[in-house]
């Protein structure tokens, strides 16, 4: 077991820090994304997206200044947003980090005037489907064979959540 995991096993959940992602986080985001998906995005792509006004991204860390443990990134347009990706370091999954991160991200989207939130998730990604259902997302469609993976093709489940006005 790595020393990093040992720290997380005893660290109190309330001490976690959720911040806006910055371009300095791009390498961490690329590493985590590459470990979470068949085709990870390079750091340069994250730098470009984080520089866009229409992108909102958050990271979760053990404490201020610590390495990124997970992140969420959305693109905004008028009163709609699409979550483009959510990822947590593989060594830290199953600890509720994605749920805490998603809850804070949604609050910020609501403050930005977002009322309709969309995402797509691989149909075989049971943990992500559970996460999104717990956070109020409902299935609105399916795209056959949308994702390519090492085992072939998988469907994309399209989901939506309506956000109340603040």
C-alpha cells in the first residue's frame, strides 16, 4: 500500500478542500483522466479548456496545496451546462470524493444561473451511474456504440438534472 493511501485512510473527510481548477493543475488532471478513461486527455487540452470562460472546473484535495485527488469539468452555455468529465484518482475511489466534488460543482453551476445540467456516461460504468442517480440525474437517452474501449464499443447513457433557481 502506498503512503499516499495511508494518509487518506485516516484523514478526516471534513478536511477536504474543493477549489476551482487552475491551469497549474493540468498535469494532475491529465494523469487522473488517463487513469480513469480508455482515452485520456493530454495536459495541453486541460490548459486550453481551463482558459475558456465557458468552462467551470473544480478539484478536490486532501488539503490546500496537496495534489489533486479528483476533478469535475463542465462547459456552460446560457442556462445549460454539460459535465464533460468527472474523475478521481484510481487509488482513492470508493471514498465519496466524487459525490462531494459533484455536490459543490452543482452549487457553483446554480450560482452561475445554470438550470439544465446534462452529461453522458458509459452504460457499463455502474459506479458512475449510481453516483449520478444519487445526485438527481435521470436518463433521457442512449447512444449505441458511442464509446470505444479495449473490449469494443459501449453505449452512452445521456442524463439530465434540472436545477432550481437560487
